[in-house]
C-alpha cells in the first residue's frame, strides 16, 4: 500500500509514493542523495520544491529509505543532516 504525496517543485504535478509499513519513499526527482531535483524545467520552482520537502517529506520518520529517480538510494535522516540544499 502506497500513499500518494503531492510534491510539486520539480514539475507542477510531481508526486512521491510512501509506504508506511516498509518505511520507504519512492521520491522520483524530488530529492537525491546529497541533492535535489531540477527546477529549471517548465513549471518548476525551487521555492515550491523545498516547501514540498519540508512539509511532505521531512515529517516522515528519519529511518525512511528514499528510492530516488536517479542515482543511489538514501535515507531521510542522512539527508536532513548532510544535504547542502536542505540545510
């Protein structure tokens, strides 16, 4: 079972999928290990992307595994502490 989280910023209709039972997030292009998604595409907004992360993703448990749209997976606690775009 996945909960749909509306997370615009990378694109106006961007979503993430969260599975509470397994504590995992399919983050797409919202957040990456040590980075965030592009916002230079039509309809993208860095301000809205950061707002999506702060309001929809940061409230999840720090142990949440994030499966990114590109590159290696990560976990939320690590990104909260080290991601230069989110400090």
